[in-house]
């Protein structure tokens, strides 16, 4: 339920709560679908690692990482702030800060 007393919280047309500023990483849970700004799903949360979201392995068995800063809001889904094609062009296959083998 949306807390209407919180001045930093708004509600958009899709009935999801959004906050001004950064998304609280604690809201992002394992198994949540990750959708682009066009509402198309492009991943599922494996876990949060630092300031990145690790997505479940794709059909080729590869994990992808997206920055938490690219998330616009979280409700029953994790909503990215860009279209899916742009998100997939910018994701990485190695955890940020990880050393190359």
C-alpha cells in the first residue's frame, strides 16, 4: 500500500510506487522479473551484488549484470529505465570489479 504521507513517494499510472532518488536495493528480491521501460521482460534476478543486479543465466548459460542505477522502480517486478535492447547492449557478463582470468 502506498504511504501518502511520504512526500518523496509518488504513484504512477501503472499503480507502482516510485521514489525520488535511488532505488532501495533491499526491495530487489531473488526471482523477480526484470522488465525494460517498454514493460518487456529481459531477465530474472539471481541476486544483488554490490551496486549490480546479477541476472539468472540465459539460454547459453551466461549470467549478465546490470547496474542498480539503471532501475527506475521496484514493485512485483524490477523496472529498468531504458528499453530492453539498450539494456541488453549495456549489460556485462562479468561482475563489476572482478579480475579477468
